[in-house]
């Protein structure tokens, strides 16, 4: 299996194979174009499989963050309503 790195710019995601000889050059070209290298590096059998897992991870992160923010708002509202009643 190969280790892949991810670069994001807006909604675009580029997957790079870390083992190719020109990885450093490709990475620099993406960074120069405004892409941001992501922390995640995933081992997968293909770039498509790596991308699918990366999207799953990012989706889980979004859902967790959303749950914490909406949970806090809900708790605050309930506290305010209960204290008045």
C-alpha cells in the first residue's frame, strides 16, 4: 500500500503519492498555487480509496464540531428558559 498526502484549495482536493520521485516538486507547485497541505496522510491501495477515506474523516470532523457548537447553544437556551420558569 502507498501513503498519500492531501492538498486542499476551496472545494478542490488533490491527492499525491508520497513515494513518487517528484513528490517534493509536485508538492511545491501545489503550495505555490495556494493549496494547503493537510495534516492527514493515509495509507491506501489507490488514490480513489485514499480520497474516499479522507472525505470520511473530514465529514466526521465537521459533524463533531457541529454537534459541539449546537449542543452548547441548545444547553444555554435551555438553561435560560428553565431559570425564568
